[in-house]
C-alpha cells in the first residue's frame, strides 16, 4: 500500500511571511513529545510487511528536532517495516538552525540526504522573505554538511521575488552553481492567500513582475543544464544519479504514508486513497494517544481520478508519460483516453509525443497548469 514515509515536523523558529504550510513556533514540551507521537502513529499503521524505499523529514523545520530523536525514529521504522539498506533518508534544514556538530550528529543518526532551504543568496531578499538566516549562514551550513560527510545535498531557491531583476536572479544561480550541490530545486514565488505576503504584495502589486517569471525559468534551465544538471522535473535539477528518489515517487504515484500533524498520505489500494491528519497539534495528540486517529478528507479515487493524476504528475517529469505503463496501469490505451487532448496540446507546442511516450516541451513546462487542466475528464 505504501513504500515511502513522509514525516511532517510543523515547528519553526519563526514562520516566514510567504509560507502557507502548517507550521508554528513550538513549546519545549511539544518538541520533546512529538517524536514519541510519530512512533505511536506509525504503530497504528504498520503491518510489518511494508518495504520502505525512502523517508523524508519535511516541515516546518525538522532540524529543530534533536539528532537522537531522529535516530530513535529511524530505529523504530526499521523495527516496524523493512527499511531498505540503501533507503534515501532526507532531512529538510534551515541554515540558521544547524552547525557542524549537529549536522555530523544527523549524519550519524542515519540521515543521508540534506535539503537546505537557502531560498536566496541575497540578504535583502532573505529579509524580505522573513527568513531567519543570512547568506553567510547558508554558505557555512553547506560547508558544514560537506565536512559532516554528506555527499547528497539539495538546495532550494526562489525566484520572481519582489523587485528582483533578471541579472539578480542570474547572480543567485551562479552562486548556487559555485557551491556545487547534487540537487537544486527552483520555485517561482507564489503569493498565498492569508499570508503576510498576500497583504504586502497583492496580485496587482507593481513590485511583482509576473512576465519576468518565464524569463527566470528559462535562464535557470539554460545555466543549470549547461553546468551539468539534469532538468528532470519542472522545478528540479540534479547531477546524474542524484534525482530525489522520494519526490520522484510522488510523481510516479508510489504509495506513501504521511506521519505527523497535517501530514498527507496516498495509499495504493484500488486506484488510490488520499487522506490527511488533523492540522492542530492538540487534536493530533489526542487522536494518537487514543489510538483513534481521525483521517481528514478521506477520498477513494475513481479510475478517472487516477488517470488524471497519472497524467499531470507524470508530465512533470522530463521522462514524461509512457504509453505502455499507462495501459498496464489502467487496462486502457492512452490514445483511447487522451489521444485528442495530446493532439491539441501538440498543435499548441506544449507537448511532444511519439510511439512510446508523451513529454512537455519547454513552453509546456512554462504553461504547465494549462496543459494539466486539459487532462481533466
């Protein structure tokens, strides 16, 4: 039913102004109790027959937990499931919350992949975003991770920031390339409703140049691919052999179990079941302690639901959607279901297709939401 684990840690030193994820500043007792709750929740789900290919600690800021807490969690996972010896185990980190000692301890605890939320190499933009770290701390955290033995480091960057020029974005990319990480995630700023950013920068704000976003996307593709990175997913680049195995599983519709406050799950039963956990700590705590975890928004997917997901998730990848795999999954040919849609998108220059697969063009990636909407049945 699932072969991946996502563990959501909703704690942050300070919530960033642009962030719409479930996160907040924790009390000490919550930091202490939370890993125990995660282990109790896992026991409610575990069957002992699951083979786990990847574990991802996301947030929030998971690096606020202690390395020994993560070590205990990973030991419990290994007891309750078949944790692959070469499983990818990722920890998201804020550069302002780690140092050489903690990173070495995280490595010793079993973490083998670090994702650094750098976001920008410009202190003014970091201040604009409400980040707690500086550019110097980002560089130091990266260096410390290397010294701690991590040979698989990912960094996040955000473009289309308020009043950001194309040349400033070029400088950001050059800084990232110079660090030489194994993986880079590139995201365009999204101003989410009900965040401080939405009040500071409404949609029609002159500080946000939406037309420039496409140029920034194309510049990232040009600079990163010419520097040896594979553009393997719309927002993600990797050195050969370092694609995110966990996130790639999402895009292939692998089953995954989400643990923790507000965590989402997708179980491979029938065409798939999606649900989430309570997004309030006390509600989550009481549910886990009672052994009666409430599944929020439980949805059993129909074949049409699953086919739609298969297309708009698969097309995010540079490998695209394989016709044979689609037919094997659904017992129907891709042509019989989406042939007319693919032909229309190809005429618009958003998609290319051949006898074996469908893939988005560069223009299709830029207009991916338009392309994906076409596959809704």
